[in-house]
C-alpha cells in the first residue's frame, strides 16, 4: 500500500480548497481523481431542482466520477468540498500511467479490487436502506454506524443524504432526543 500511495503522490498535485468548492460539476467530463488527505467531499446531483447528496467521502478515500473519468462521458454528479480540504489531485493521464506501471503488482490489484468491492457494498446497503427503512431508521443507523457524519456534516446535507427535508430531520432528531430521556 505504501508503494502505491507513494506512486500516487509522485504523480499528483497537492491542493488546498475551501469549503463549498466545486471540484467536478454534474454534466462535465471528469479529468481528475481526488485522494482526500484532510477534509470531506460530498457527491450530489440535481434531482428536479433539488440538491440531493448521495455520498460523503473522508480522509483516506479516493473519489472521482468513475464512469466519466474512465469513459470520457458527462458526470452524473457533482463533487464538492464540505469542509476546507487538502487533496491529492491526479490527472487522467497520470492515473493511466500509474495503472500501467502497477498493473502487475498483485498487492495493488488487490487494493483496487477491495476499494471497488467496498464502494459496491456501500451503494447496495444505501439502496436497500431506502427501500426497507423509514427516514427515522435511516437516521438512527447513520448515528450508530457513521457518527462522524453527524458531527462533521451540515444538517441540510444530512437531510438530503437521508432523502428528507431539513424540517423532517429536525423532527426526527427531536423525537430521538426525547426517546433518550
């Protein structure tokens, strides 16, 4: 892992961005991938005029619009910083160079495979939760499984992520607080 991260660092540029910086706009073609050294990014899209968040990414994660980055098609979503962030930014050309250089490194291939599996698992759990769980259950699961999101992310983004309005989130939070007393 150190070898791969070292190669990524050599081929990337470190940038600092303030909160609310758009790194990729929905509909644009992605030319970069981002490794988060510090901070938080959100992935969101315009859902009939409503800003909808569907994922948060934190330190140690690599984020891009994979279909756009790999296939040169318009991105289905926007990538925006939630907090001031320090990122390693790799261009598509440097990414492809790195992939070619490391393509026979079994540890690297295992790492890529594990990252893809984890992303797939994340989306599958989210999809099932939206079908199976009530908004209150989704909130309680978030509090239990990912408390760092509750601590670091503005309420409007959490509400969007849960598929509810900020007012509905406030009601759920109040009910949850009353249930603890």
